[in-house]
C-alpha cells in the first residue's frame, strides 16, 4: 500500500483545532482509497517558543525536508510572541526554504453558503508569489527617532522569481478556461511592476492559447467585488496576492472557507497546505472554529500527492455538508459537528 | 460678492464631459448662495501633449498656484500617450507640488443606488497619503535583460509625511465618530509599516478621545466587504489607500459615484478636486458618463472653500436625483439628464 509521510504542524490557537479535524477526514479518506498517511506531529508554535526560545529547533527545516507534504494549522499568538518573531521564525522560513513559490488559493461559494455579495456564480483561482517582492524584508531606517527620520522598504523582484510564478499562472490558466489576469500597478510603480508586465508580455508569446489581461491592483480589487464572475485565474505579487486572497476569502463567505496550498512546483522539497485564516486566539480551543478551510487545504494536499480521486471525495463531502447547512453559517456549528458531517458524507 | 478663482482641468476623455456637468451645477449653486466662481479652463491633456510635447507648459504649476482651488476631470488616454507619461506629467506633479498630502474619499451608498454588497448602511471616509510611500518613484533595474535581472522599487516614508497624514486622520476621526482605523502590514513589512504603527501609537496619546485600531491591509480589504458598517475613518498609505478607495468605490456602486479631494491642509497652495474614475476613452464624448462623482467632488470643493451651505445644497440635490432613480443605475441615464435633474433639484 502506498504510504505518504506527512508532517503535521498544528501551530497555535485554532490551528490545533482545525488540523485535528482535517486529519481525521484525511485518514478516513486514505483508508477508503487504498493508500495510507503516516503522520509525524511537531509542537512548533508560540508555546514552544516560550519554552525553547525559538519557534522550531535549529534543524527544523532539515527535519521537514524528508516529508512528502506538510499540513499546517496556523502560526501566531501576538500576546505571547510578537508576529514579527513567530511568523518569521516558522511560517515564512518554510515557504522560502522549500521554494514554495506558488501560493494557490481557490475562491468560490460552497453550496449553502451565502457570501456578502449579491453575486454568487464565481470561481476564481488566485496564485500569489510567495517568496520575494514586497515581502523581501529588505530595508532600514535612517535618523531614527529624529524629526528627520526616513524608513525605506525595498521590494525586490528577480527575473527568476517573476518568470516562474507567471509561468505557473499560464499553466494553470491553460488547464482551466485559458484566461489569465495578471495584477500590477505599473502606472505608479515603474520599476517592479513594469518589469512584471514586460515578462508577462514576453511569456504570452509562449502561451498563444492563453488570453492574458493586465489589471492594476486597485481596479482588480474593485472587479473582484463588482464582477467576480469575469475572473478565472489571477496571478499577483506577494503583497497584491495577499490582499486579493483575503478579499477572495471575504467574497466566499469568510476565512472559515478559504483554503491554500504553498506549492513547490518542481517538487524539489515538500509543499505545505494551510487554511488562510490565522490562529484566532480569542476562540482557540472552544471547539467552535470552522474546520472547512483546513479540510479543503487537506484536499489540495491529496491532489498534489496525485490522489485525485481521494481529493475529489473530500471536496464532495465538504460540499454535501455545507449544502445541508452544516458549517455554512459562520459561528453556528461546532467544529466537531462539522467534522462529523464531513466524515459521514465520506461514506 | 465673494469670488473664488477656480482652475478647471477637464483633461481627457469623460473628464471633459463630467467637468462640464459639475461646472454647471457649481455655477448655479454659487448664484443661489451669494458668491461667485471665476473659472479659467486649461486644455492640458493627452491631446495637448501630442501638439506640444508636454502635458502642461513649463510654468503650469506656477500658473495654477494663484487659484483658490482646482477642479480636475481625468487624465490619461493610453492609446495616445502612455500613462507613465501623462499621469507623471500632469496629475501626480500637481498633487506633489501643492503638497496635497491628504486624499480624501467618502464611501457610502447614495439613496436609490444598489451596490454589489447585501450590506447597505455604511459611511466610510478613506484618507490616503498622497505624496510618498510606495509611489515615491525610487528604484531601478540591475543586470537588465539578463536571466539575472533584479528590479527594485523602494517605498520611502518620512516622519513628516507619516505624521501629517496620521494627524489629519485623527482630526477627521475627532470630527466624526471618534473611531480611526489605521492600515498597515507590519507583520510582513517591518521597516515602513512598523514605523507607521509606531507613529500612530505615539500620536494616539495626543488624541485620547479618538479610539485608534490598526488593521493589516489584507484584513481591512476583507472587512470593507464583510463588515463595512464597522468602519468610519480609515487612514492608509499611498498604495493601500489607492486599493481601499477603489474597493470603496466598488461597494458604493461603482466609480461613477466615487468623489475625491486632494487636500493641502495648510492651505499653502490650492487643493484639487477630482472624481476617482479615469478618462474611460471607450465612452468618451458619448454623453453617457455619470457626472455624479464629479459633482460630488465639486461639493467637496465648496466645503473646502468654506461654503458649507452651498456644499450641503449640492449634496442634497445629488441625493434627490439618485433617490428618484436618476443616475442611480450605471449606464442607464445620459450625462445631460442626470445633470438636469441635479440642477432642477437645486431649485
Ligand atoms: C501572516 C502573514 C505573514 C501571512 C502573509 O501575509 O503571508 C498571511 O497574511 C497569509 O496570507 O498567509
Ligand atoms: C491614475 C493613478 C496614478 C491614480 C493613483 O494611483 O493615484 C489613480 O489610481 C487614483 O486613485 O487617483
């Protein structure tokens, strides 16, 4: 029987609640589909930091490298450890070290879910650059503390980085409707975004079957709200993708429904799957977090591992659950009840 | 009789259509309110560029400096002149030269207008930093044309620039509900955005009556869609404000309703009033552009000039018009019909 080695990083807060739920669903799915999942769980988190002085051990990245995939809950608990320490000590280093340069986030309404928009028929796949750009971490402060102080933050875009994420976007568009939206702000950021637009133009010659359109980030944010059904695959930089995918989560009814995959497309290192939501300390361990985003992220993991039938089965079970109204209304159902419904829909 | 000297810059495309409409409303309002408006119109635009090789004359800024205010339509016609030339040759230099550091944009539903959200009861005032930050224009490209190419774009935030826009935000919040939302991304941009957060914290001691909350830009974008009625005054950097105000325009029903003011709060130079929408070349001069955003911007100009009763009269006339369904549905009514309705509502 085929066995996949999975590293579980439940992390902080509701990350633990939803990872447990997702894991129950994944194990049952594996059994029913003739493969097995071999999990090793690591307690790396803000609590771990308080005991050990770091978010993960020095060899944490090396430990994770041998796995087939990583399932992560959520990282951060600002009252215990500042985000600048926790995120930069666990989540962000994994994305970078394993060259998970494509962060994929699907945005559509699950059956039975009412979003904040009047519009309902949309199905958007956002692809966010995940390793450089506006979140490169380069910058500094001069004349600190004086009236004359200046802070600079430098966005760094490499040709390799931009080309690979755009290529990934073109491939996804080719596999879906053939429509790709590329998001920049080249009328105001003439170095980084013009560079991105140029590479988009050049690559489009290699993908004559894909119709690519460039949008400014401001216009795209408005479009996601005014005409979400006009969009299919959307590719954007680290910051722009970050903003658009929270907006995507909003239009799909909330963060409880927003799944994501941090993909290393070359498979030179494990990919990581995580709900878009954070650790939500205020509702941690109350048993009321919606596990659907985490379960959906688990389905994306199965898909990535090549277990397409199993992935489809999980998605169908999520949809059967929300279609019955379970887990469909934020705050209404308990984590356990939603998980039980998905498990029973698995058959 | 008090006379205000106004520079009219209709600019390109529908900018001309809506400026004419707004001007008709403003002139009638002035007459009814006992003051007069003395307009000088300048043809600076992409057409002007094609004839003269620049978007405005070399002494354009000096020419504008003597006016009490500037009313602008829209700038840009990409098929004639690239945006990087037209915007950087007319719109952006005015904002910077006249230190119009506060770009104010109100977002609420006019009566009779149905937005894309189910939610209706919101009234948000976005304040965007308008002179520096992510649109500083600093950056460059290295190893150009090679596989090794790197593009950098540097955001520059000065203490003066951040402090003055935040102070402006605190003042606006004080004059409204006492609630201020400050938007950053300090968990991922640790120089610029941490600097902004620090200054926010420090200023909050001077405004004990204002309750200030910091949001990350991604969470704020989601909040504007999920819970717009939880927001009042929102202050953000140049880029974040740009994105949030297009999103604001979307939730208020579209760009046809989105007004804006580029304010020099010290009154050391004229302020400029312009609809958020662009020049929309595809519908230019067809008589179908919605003039409401431009008329509303004109009302903001009267307010800034101290003519509060006249400004209120214009707003009431806009509201009476959309309440009757005129101009309320994008694309339905002609520019002239909407303008005529506002004029007749003025009484
Ligand atoms: C927590 C934060 C650093 C993270 C990001 O911006 O990458 C989050 O917002 C996300 O979208 O995954
Ligand atoms: C045209 C463009 C440069 C401008 C900006 O980003 O400032 C516009 O989007 C706006 O919002 O006024």
